[in-house]
């Protein structure tokens, strides 16, 4: 009898632990928005219009921008007029959507009511990643490089008020991926992917200040920044690694395995969580201190589901899932627990 009681207690403990684990999962799937008419091919980036309750998503090979209502979790329209849309930003004051189009190397400004094209700024071919300085109304955009048939990269600054290209910063690379800006300094961090380096750029002097090696890992793609703690989060693909760098020295202070083929990394200062979206699952890490981190969850997702956005104001996490075989593309909406 004593053995039976012991076994029952052990089973109860295991079930209780499993329940706690489920309850404490950081993301809980709430809705799925099917996109049956979106062709095969990756999504690239989201953008948000909180006052207008809208979410935007670039569908590269579909040559569209998909628009969703945040209140109903429904797609409302599919915007055409782009060739290879990559990154974008919603400009609330002008009620415009600025979309980086890598196909013809332009930044396109769309009216955000009827989605009519209003203006175009010429960049270089293969324009892709971007980062916005709202204080100065400058959008920094990567273009050129190997796919743009150039032997270097240009980071172009576009004034979103005048819609003019006002500056270029040349980088000795043919493949620069993500960028993040410091708010309290003119520094910008970039992933120099072809050389497995992180670059530090002075936006005011238009110069590369330093490059930091990544200790043998390759394919450094997404970036996120904790400016308060001077920590830079870098995710690499070969092998799949999540790295934490001191943003003053470039020293690597932590390293963890992560999701493969990651394309978006998001840091939430309020919860101290870092989300890494990749092929097959999203990994969530907890920052316990500037140099202390732990993995708290691996959320199973789907094939190449590597495009994500966190909306803290709604306690929602959105994940784009491309078409795979007979399975339609979709956007998954998660409650943040």
C-alpha cells in the first residue's frame, strides 16, 4: 500500500508540474488568420499602427503588403504596387506607410487610407533592412552589396518629412542585415553578415567606428538592443546561436543555442524577455541581470516561421507562417502570458 501511495503522489506531482508549465508558458495561441491566396515564399517584416488598430506584413514573393485589423484579427486588404517588399514603417503624423522595395531599389510612400502610392525615393538595388530615428525623422535603409551588384553596402538616410535621401554611409561589406539605433547617442549597430562582424556606426559623422568579431559563428542576422544595460542581442544561423554582447566593448558575455534560420529578435524591457523567431519554433529567454540569461520556453511553430512582432500594449505576439506544401500561409496571434 505504501508503494502505491508513493507512486500516486509522484504521478500527482508530475501532473501538477505539467499544469504549472502549461500555465506559465510565455505565449498562448489565441487566433489564427489564414492567408490562402498568399503564394509560397517568405514574409519579411511587420509594422504597426496602434491608433488605427492595424498591422502590416510584407509578403515578398507575393508582391503585396497584407493589412490586418487588430480588433477583429481579420485581414482587411492586400496592397499591391510593390515588387519585393521588405521592411517598412507606419508614419502616424502623415498617415503614410513607408515601404522598402528591394526589387527596384526604392522607398515607397503609400497613403494609409486608400493605399495609393504618393511618392518614391530612389535607393540602390536590393534595398532591405531599415531602422527609424523618430526624433530626427530619418529612416536608415541598407541597399547595394552583392545582390545589388555593388562591391559595398550603402546605408542611406531618408528624411521622411521631405521624402529626400539626405545622406549615405558606406560600409565595407556586400551583405549587411539588421540595424538598431541608440536613442541617447548617434551610434548604430549593424550585422555585417558576410564577414561575421557586428559594426558600430556613427550616424552623425557617417563613419564605421569599430567592428566586433563573433568568435567563429556565422550568419548573424537579427539584432535587438537593451540600451539601459548596454547589451546587444545578436542571433546567428551557423550554428544557431543567441549571443549577448556588451554594447560598449563588443565582448560576448553570454551564448545560448537558439532557433534555426532566425530573422526577428525582440527585446521587451518591461518583462525582460527576449523572443527569437526561427524555423520550427520561437525561443524565449529571460534576462535576470545584464550578464545573466536563461531559456524559459521553446514554442513549437511551423516551417520558416521567422517573422514576428511583439505588441506590448496589446499583450500580443504576432507570427507570420509562410505557405508550406498544401498548408496555407497564416498569421498566428499569441497572448503574452
